[in-house]
C-alpha cells in the first residue's frame, strides 16, 4: 500500500489519471513477483524519472513518463529483475533531461547507470551523414548489449512501445522508423528468440511502410477467417482425435499467420491472397521430447506429409535456441497444413527466447542454453567491431547475420555449426576460427575437394585445408556472406595494404629527399616537430599516405628539410632524381595500369593516385599521350633487373576462320612457354567472314618473352595480323 501513496499527488500527472493508474498497476500487480524492497526501489526510480520528464510530452499529448512506464511494464512480462525495470523507467533521463551517469550511479547503483548509459543516444557527436549517425548509434547500442544482455531487452521493449504509438508522427518519420525496425530490430528480436516481439514488430512495420497494402490484406484475412472456419475446425478435431487414439496427451491449437509473413510469401512466390492456402498453422504441445516424435508419427498417418517439408529443430536447434518439429501435411480439400510439435519448455523459449527464464549472473553459471548462445553472439560483435573500419561497415557486417535462414553443417569431429543459408567454405573456415579462415587454401565437402566459393547445404561435412604462409585473397569478398568472414578479410587486407603503403611511402620520400640533395636520414626530433605541426599521430601514418597518394613526397620532403634547417634552393637544379625500383611483387601499394599493361622491358613512369598508391604506366600509354596524367604527380621509376613474376598483357590476333584455329594458336603460345589467362573471340570481323578475331590475355615474363610469343604466332600460316593491345 505504501508503494502507491504519493503517486496521485504528483503535479505533472494531474489531469492524466490513467497514467497514475498504470503506475499503480505496475508497482502493485505487474511487478508483484519481486520482493517488497525491490518494488520500493522501483517506486523511487519512477518518481525520479517522472520528475526528470515533468515538463515533457509525447507527440500524442500524453505525459512523457507514460513511455518509460510502458517499456518497464513490457519487461515485467519476461519477469526481469528490479535493476532492468529501473533501467527501463530511467532509460531516457540522460538523453532528454540532462541527468548525469554519476547522479544515476549515486541514486540507483552502477549497474542501472550502465544500463541507462547503454540505452542513451549519441547526440553530441557530429557525423557526415544521417546514415553514418544511425550506424554509429546502432554500433554503440550493440556493444552495450554485448556487455549486458538486459540492454537488448530494454531496447526492444522501447522500440515495441514506440511502434505501437507512432500514429501522431509525420508519415515520412513513420516510414523511416518502420524501415529501420524491419531491417534491424525485428531481426534482432528473432535472433535472440523473442518470437512474439519479432512478429509484432514485423506487422507494425508493415502497417506504416505499406498502409494501403496492410489495410487490404487485413480485410482479406478477416473475411477468410470466416470462410475457412469450418476447414480449421475439421483439422483441429482430426488432430485431437488422432493423438488421443494414440494415447498421446497433447494441447492442440490453431494459429493465424501474421500479416507480414503472408505478405512476404505473396511477394516471394508471386501469389495473390486467394492462392495462399496455408494462412493457418497448428501447434501441438506435448509433455516431453519422446512424445514429440510419437505425435509426429501419428500425424503422418493421419495426413500425408509433403516431401522436403520436415525439419527437426529438436535434434538441431536454431541459433536462437528455438526447438520444435516442423512438418507440412496434405490436409482436407488439398489444403497444406503446417504443424509445429513441441514441449511446454520449448514453447516458452519459442515465445520469449533469451528472456524465457531470466536469471542474470556475473558468469555463465545459471545461464540457460539460450542465454549462453545469445551471450556468445553478442560477444562476437566485439570482435567484429575491432576489425571494422567504421560504423557503417560494422552495420553492414552484422546485418548479414541477423536474417534467419540457416544451414547446418558438420566439422570433421561431428560438431554442428549453424551458418546463413548462402554460406561458403570460407565462411565455414572463419566460423571455426579466425586463423583457420586466414590460412585456408582448399576445402573438402563430404570428403571431396571443392572450390572455396562452394555454397554449403544442410548436412554437409566440411574440412578445411590450411597452409602456414597462406593469407586471405581479396576475391573472397565477392562471395563470402557472414559478417565475421567479411570483416576479418577486410581487416587483413587493410593491414597488409597499410604495411605495403608505409614501405612504398618510405621509398618515395627517400627519392624526393635525394632529388633535393639530402642524403642524410631525417632525425627523430625533426619528425616529431613535423607530426605536431600537421596533427599526425605517427610517422608511419605520413608514410602510408605518401604511398597511397594522399600526400606528395616532394612537399613532405621540403617541409622536413625546412624544419631541419637544411633547405637550399640552389642545390636542387640539375640533379637527377633517384628512381623507385619496381619488382612487381609489391602487392597493393604498387599497381600496374590496365590502360597500358606495362611489362618488364617497357619504358615506364609512375603516377601517385589518391587511395590507389603508385600506378605504373608505359611511356607511350594513351592516357599519358593525351595529357590526362598530372605531371606534378609523376614519379621516376625503373624495373628491378631481377623480376621473377609473370605479367598480363593483352594481344589481339586476326586469323583464318577455320576448324581448329583456336587450338593451333594455344599450342603456339604454350610452345613459347607463356600462359593464357583469358581468351575472347568474335566469329567474324565486320568486313570479312573468312577471318576470326581472338583476344588473348597472355602471361609473360618480360618484353623479350612477349617478342618470342609473337614470333611463334607469326610463324603460323593461319595468322594474318597480330598486335599488342594498348588502351
């Protein structure tokens, strides 16, 4: 009784008796599962939050306190503890009312302050775009979730109440929030097993994104409800009688599929509403796991099962801990019947997931299996964050993992791994361990060697072949699907490119210093002055930017010499610049221009291009000839005398259009010890059908080797003309 006294006298709530009633119900009824001292703690939290929000109203005109009160009430359905409920009541006071984290810590303890801080938005930071701001907010929120699972539950309850009360907002804001809900928050709810929240968020987002379609579909479903009542009743009676006849105790219920899932099925399969027959599903709840399989057998003898439509999520649970048997049967009148068979415990987990039996502890002890899986997923977000370059990239990575389609595969030791449905062997390798992904060179699926880009199927047994000196290939980014694989590949490539760029930048800077008559190395003191002057953190950052073309070597060299007191203009004239030696193995820091495809022996020049590093062109490159290269960015380069790798060079051949022409050309190229990297051909030229035009991408060691290949081709009678392709 004491917990209620005083609420009716709160000044800001006069004229809003329903909010007072809601507060009283929250304290006396909804949180009745808590101890008396915990309810008193919540009363203090409510009064503090009400005072903080006293001058604020929602768009609907209601006192703002009605929102945090509703969020906390949603959390009582999951029987969360007093700290989580207090965090929900106070979740907006830092953002909207200027209350500090220290003040919350003093009044309600460190844990609640951390929960509220984890929920607060980041309005003080400045971002270049709205997308970047949203991504950064989401990144911070997920990282807070990774530290305390209760943050994710408060955030989802917050989003659910906001979605329920969006009618007073502008249409454009409704659509933006609905789209964000559909893309991120509903999948998160599904990922952690909060099925009831997931379904409601989906439907509410659908309502605001496509209001007309929502209304039309709602009316059609309401009409179908009456039309199909007889069929549903007959199916329910049939299932109950069959299970009773098999002496299986069960509770059987029919359920209507939610609107958005029906709409999504219509979109994906291009169906009209009248063609969607399975708008109803049926749920069978039994006492234990053996009864699940007995019920399945009984129902398969009642109606014929549809091939390929059985899934055993009891033996292999979903990532979010969901367990049930799913089967689809041919019902009366040809109607497909979807049936879920589960125990009471499975049903509670299916609806409430990680919140189904909340017991928050400092360690893993006391966690349910569902909570452990969710905790592991949230912890993996910390790893993704460490490897992601920015918030937008982080959001891109985790979005992939939020969507529900799964494939279950086995390691060589029989462990089951769950991956997105389009996962490849490389995704599997990274799922096992980061080092396995970074070092993989081949894969075996069901004991047979397959390409690394092979898509995995349910039940595949996968083994990864590794090599100690292997590393990720940039081409993997074109086919991997999981956020973990994508982020680790990008992280490795960025690190490798940074190191290569530092090395190249050092060579470019030395070239510029030599051209300016400076042979002595720049001292640490001069470098420190340069870094302070330009706001750089480290010397390697400057060198990397030189290598990536973001700074000019001559400009950096001149300033370093000025700071060292060694700059003399009259000593520079007439000095030949020191060349940057090109070996062809420099990686991503030095690239060979595709417009002219230089090979060793070609006279070359280098051009520093922003974010691409040093691009190598031939002297007679069409781009250079047309003046499209900035002369100030040209670098003096020369080939290393001992280049061992092979280089791509395009060659065009005009040959007789005869049977076996391509085979003869390929044989001549092979005899000259060259490789064919690619080939394309036209059946005829525009002027004469007697000829065929073939373009090869050859791999040769140098210009002399190319001359030998061309000589070999010219020796064929069927070759009429050939040339190295430029531009």
